[in-house]
C-alpha cells in the first residue's frame, strides 16, 4: 500500500508575513505537487514556506551572453480594486473587480513584490494611497513599481474633440455633473505627470478598465526583445485592458491572461525565463481580443526620451514552488529474500547487497513510486537465479526460493564471488515478475544501426561517447544553455521520426487511453503529421507502451547535433531559409493576416517552408545521424526536470536533471515540477530555431506545438 498524506498551503495574505521555516525531510517521504485532486485525502497538515519578506528582494537578470545585470534592490506594487459602485451615481456594480485585485495582489507578492492592496476606495483614499506609493516606495532609483487598477473607467471629450480618460472612484458622480465628476474622478493625465516625479527606475501602470485619452497617445513599441544592457535605462510603461467603446466583461480576461503568463501557465513569447513590459503588452495585445469577451488592450511608453528606453522586467519562476497542495508519499519498497539452503549471495542490479536470509532491504522507488530491479542469487554448487521484480513505493516484497544443486560443480568455491553477469547460460534460471515480460538485458557486441520499435517505428543507433553540449560565446545561446560542457553518454536508440498522430492513435486504441483533443487535427492534419496536444505524462505512457522511454535532455541534444561540434543548427551554421525545417514563415504569416492582427506577427513573410502548421514527419532533410525534424515542426518532451542552472553543475556521465531534489544528506526535499522541451516548432520565429535552445513546460499541459519522440537503451 502507498501511504500518503495531504498538506494544504495557506494562501499568501497581504501585509501579514506568514511564518517561515524549513520543512523537515526524510528519505522515506516525498512531497509531490499535485493537480486535479488525483489522490484521496487521509489527513491534513501545513507546509511552512519562507515568507516573501524573508527572500532576497534584489532582482538580477542575465543577457543572452550570460552577463549579469543587477536591476532592482526592491519591488513595490499598489493594487486597487473598485467594485461596490452605487447605482445612485449611475455606475454598475463590478463585484469581480475586487476579487481580481486580490488575486493579482497575491500573485505579485509571490513574485517578490511588497504589495499594498486597497479595495472600494473613494477619491480621497485613492489620492492618499497613490501619493504614499510614489513618494515613499518610488523614492529609491533602484526600485521597480507596479500600479494595477481594476474598476470603471470613463472617457469624455474636450472642446477640441480630444478624448480625456478618467478612473472612477466609489464616490465619483455621473459625468452629467461635470464639475463634481472632475473633482471626484482621477484624470489619466495625472499618471503621466506623476510618473515623472517618481525616482524609481522602472514603473509599470496597468489598468483593467476601458477608456481612451492622452495617456494612450504614447510611443508604442510592439517588438519584444531579449534582455540587454538597455534594460537598465528608466522607463514608464502603460497598459490598459480595452478601448472606450468596448463593454466591460463580466469576468476579466485581461487579468487572466496577465496572470497565466506571469505564473507560467502559458508559453512565454520569448522563452528566456524573463517577462518584460513590452513582451507582456505585446502578448496581451495579441491574445486578449481572441478570448471570449476579450477587449483590445492598448499599450505604450511615455514620450519623454529620458523615460522610455528601458523595460520593466519580471523574473519568471523556474519551477512552481507555490503549489497549493502537496501529498506526502512513501517511496520506499522493502525486499525480503530467503533461500534453501541459506547463505546465497544476493545481487541487486549487479551490486552485492548481502546474503540470504536478507530482510528489510530498502529500495527507493523515486518520484514515480515504481521501480524494476534485477535480483540475482549465487551460491557455490548451486545454479544461479535471476529474477526481475517490479516494486512499488510502500510495498513489502518477499521471495522465498529453492536453490537447485548442480550435478557437477565445475567452478571452484571462492571466498567472495565475482559480480554476477546477467548472461543466459544453461545453469541460470531466469524468472520474470508476472507484471513484466521483459527479458534479462544482454549487452551484445555488435548492435544494428537501425531497429524497429515495438510500435514499428524505425529507430537509429546513437553511439556511445563524448559530445559538447550547450552553447558558448561562439554559438547562439543564453544563460540557460551555458556553459558548453563535455558529456559522455552510453549508446542508445532514438526514433528516426517524431511520433505521429497515427502511431499515437494506435496506442489509444490498444490501451483505451484518453483520445486526442479534437483541436489537435487542426494543427496535425493527417496520420503522418507529428502528434501534438499531448502532455509529458501522455508521452511517457506512450513510450512505456512501446517498450521505450522519453530521452534525457543530453540524449536529445547529442542526437540532434548529428555528430556536428559547436554548430548553431542541426545542419551546421547556415541561416534558416525555409528548406531545412518547419518554423514561423510565410505560410503562418498568411494565417495571422487573415485571422489575427497583421501588425502583430513575428513570422517571416520572406521565407516559405511549405506548411502553415505542422509538416508531415520527414518533410525536410535528415541530420548527420539520419534523424528528421530535430529542429522545428514541434517541440519535443524530454524526461528531465527543467533546471536553468543545471549545465553549470552537470555530471560528466549520462547526466539528467532529477525530478526529485535532495539535500547534502541525500534526503528528498523538493520536486521539480517543470520539464524540458527541445527543438523549436512551427510556431517559433527564426530567432528561436537553434540547436541548444531549451524550454521549460508544465508536464500537465497539452499545447499545439509540443510532441515527442522516444529512445531505447542499448545496455541496462
């Protein structure tokens, strides 16, 4: 039986720091973050987390070449939500605005901001809070400030026909009374003038309301770019949820889109671990109008040249350490082995662990709560025995067996036997656990260059040996792909092509697995196209069914390089031209022009790869190992957890960024939630198509441009 215990984590409460403390760890227990209530609850406790006030408030970012930029010493946010408007003043009640403001405040605090939350404020209360915000929090140049407002906005016209925008407070009367309306509302021009009084380097104003006016007649920059030295420059940025002529939606899709991006629930536009103000504004401008009840966000920077060349920066979480719930699981399986006669040497995966009777031998099954081991028994004068046993966390497994005596003992008795080699000989009995039909692995001397997997997919042998992984100053890369380092890998087989829709549906039919979402077939038109809309768990299930597994990130990159050294692409250093891979090109540009905003388009209209969405697998030339689509088409799941700093500490031999995190005493202390995807896709522009590019992804997500291929080990 698996033992588990649910922990519930208190939500972040503003202006009250939760108690900090380190959670005790134990080798037998593992905290795993869960979604969708997959496990039954048998009790409740509390995870004690470090409070935001205890974290280092300084924010440092890295440019693509790895240069560190110290941006902020501290971060402050003022969040205001107005909802309890009076019908007597002519304003409709907005109860969700207050809830939205509270949610935004909680998320910002998790991201390191010291948040002041105000709800249902009058004009006087607003002025007091805003003045304190800009003159106290904004006094230090090395700070960043974020102002967020949810509530009514209004637009009037001047005598010259110019639009004038206002925020509506709880005591703001109807605009028919022009004098009182002007006294009790907040003129948007005030934000432009007050922005120049703030000493903090970066200030971002976000308005979840509809209005027009002078504040939006600003310098607009619609092209996001990666972190550069220019980020240090001062900036005043403005984003509003909608235009004056648009109705206020019942639920804010503007807020939802903002938090989805900030919390990593959707793919970053520029997958570098940072979200800039321009990147955020561009994303909201593109995505919000397409959502139900979506408005048309407007954005820009102040016109002052001394305040519009920098960019506000969020550092996105490397993994989800703020999961609301976790469960504690027993990961240790216990093994008891007895033989008749006693005294047999016991091997587990070729390592001597003792002699029979062996009792209470513990094996950690890890985050997946299951592990297969080979148990060997050897006793002088008796036939050796080998059995594959599948263990589960919390399980006690017993094996009581009779050792069959050799008729003739050809091998003299030795004080201590040599490590057992799993060779199939006449005097070795092979037993398989009933749950598995896998044979004892044998290491043949000569491996074929290609084989067919159990799913009939062709696989290519990648030879054992060293390769250079990552990027350096001579190749395209960023902080997460550096340093370039030498890695040794054992030989393995990898799928020649990405797993197709047809192959995946074969798996679905054979196992009654959940079918693909219907929207998949818009992006993958035939059975020959790579499957998309599969989570990491789906890909892992397919691989297990096919007798394979997902590649480690190192295996994927070695295979993708095709034997090339220090190159930018799977084909060498030649620029992307439309003949080598499927990326965001002219075909996708046409769809954007027809279905989206033609001005908001990173596809290259000068190049044509022949496909708007995915291409049938094998549509482009193979790399040096004979593998297809290692660049473009779809991102591919890897087994590893995502760790932006893993390359700096990577093991030399068969590295893998572990899903579980251990402390110095080898105790499990955390679980890495995010997984690695590699290879870029049809949705990515030319700048994202390079061999060392790596992206983090939630293993639960099913998206339009992520698929996978499988590998198979040559040796156990």
